[in-house]
C-alpha cells in the first residue's frame, strides 16, 4: 500500500508523456513558449481562490483563538501544496493543517471539526457546480458535448449517494462511535479518547447549525473560489491564443475539478488532469495541443505555488530552536580569542 502512490504517479506520468507525444509535442511547447510570462501570471492568479478558501474555512472556526486571515491563507497554501504534490491521497494536507492549527492554539476538537466540515461543504458545493456544468453541456448542440455530459451524469449519479452520506455523517456521531469501538478492542485502554471524540462530533454539529455560515460558504465563498480558479484558467487560455468566455471557463474548471477529485489517489493528478483537459476541452472546440498546453500551465502553477508551499511547510513544522541551529551552521559566529569562524 505504501508504494501505491508512487506507482500511480509513475503511471500518470507515463500517460501524460504519451498524450503529449501523440499530439505533436513541438506544437504544445510552441504554444507554451508563445504564451511566455502570461502563464506565470495565470499561475500566480491562484492566490485569489486560495484567499477565498482561507476566508470560508475561517468562518467555520469559532472562539477567540481563531487564526487571522493571513494565518488561514498560509494553512490553505500548505494544505493544497501537500495534497497536490505528495502521494497522500488528498488527505495528508488535512493532517498537516490540523498539526499546524494545534500549534497556533486552536482547540483540537475545533480544528478537527473545521477540517471535516470544510471537506463536507466543499464536496457538496463541488457536486452542485458539476451538476451545473453538466446542465450547461446539455444546452450545447455538439454531439461531443452531449456524450460527455451523459458520461459525467452517470458518474455523478453513482457518487451522489456516497457524497450525501459523507455530508450527513455528523448526525451519526462517527468519532464517538469509533472511539468506543477502539475502546472495546483495546480492553478499556482508550477510554480517554471518547471525551475528545464526542467534542469533535458536537463541534461539527454546531457548525452545521450555524445556517448563515453554511449558506454563505456554499453560495458566496465557494462560488468566489470557483470563479477565481476559472479566472486562472481563462488567463492561461487567453495567453495560449484560445478565447473562451468566463462562463465557459467556470464550466471547464468545475468539470476538471470533478475528474481530479475522482482520481484523488494519483499524486498531482498526473495523467488524469491532462486527459481530462483533452476530453473536456474538445467539448468546447479546443484542439488537443491547446488542452495539453493548458495542462502544462497548471504544472507551471504547481511549481510557482505548491513547491514553495512544501518548503513553507518544512519551516512551519520545524521547532524554532532547531531551525536556528540549522541556519546557524552557515552563519559566522564569534569564537574564543576574537576570531570569526563557522559552526562545524
């Protein structure tokens, strides 16, 4: 199991290379070279949806210890970087975020509840956007759009019960029940876990009872996040010479997100993202080289945003004294006798 992520990444990389080689790699590279710095600008625009995500996640946290917007933006940055670049099945970022929130003084039950509710609400909003995207495709006369809409509709129909079950899970007190089960297995050694687990369930229910917060999350902050990501895609297509409307960019982005979420076990969506762009882009009249160049623009975004995010994670996880010792190895220090030397 521990090698599954690496195998999926290698398989995805092979698919990506095959797609590029099949559709004239020279044309793809020429499109990206012509776009130039425009793709850098499009990648940096990802800060906008990250900012919306930071705000909607912040609204789920109650209490005086709630991190500020800047701290939440950093958490979103690190969470997306871990989930997007490492073979962690899109859950490692949540674990890292929980650890960092604990370091910032957020209560464990509040931190865990905010993460669970954020995932639940994100899945619910993603389902709504995917259904809206399918509806848009059904309004198009192209046969390719109809076929794609039909395939996506079957996928949504199959996944909807699972997603709804996950969204409604808080009513079943899952964390408390899990703690009780583990307590029986360990002959009473985990009794202490039942209290905190019950607090997590209670905190999740309290979030869902704040109807105003939930509605603003679903119908204000999540749409802003989707539009921000679609703007990133629209900019990339603009500099690649393909002009689509912002509405079409929102639809393409919502469908790409659905495909990427379904392949959560593939690190960085390697191969899946490229194939998704080719199939979905074709429904909007985009040629395969442009779609693959667009997927390449997403990889530029990953290098610009997510790789530095992994570095920021390492700094955030390092204790300050250990970090200073590490840096101090390369700094000149005063030694006995008034001489200056370096730490060994």
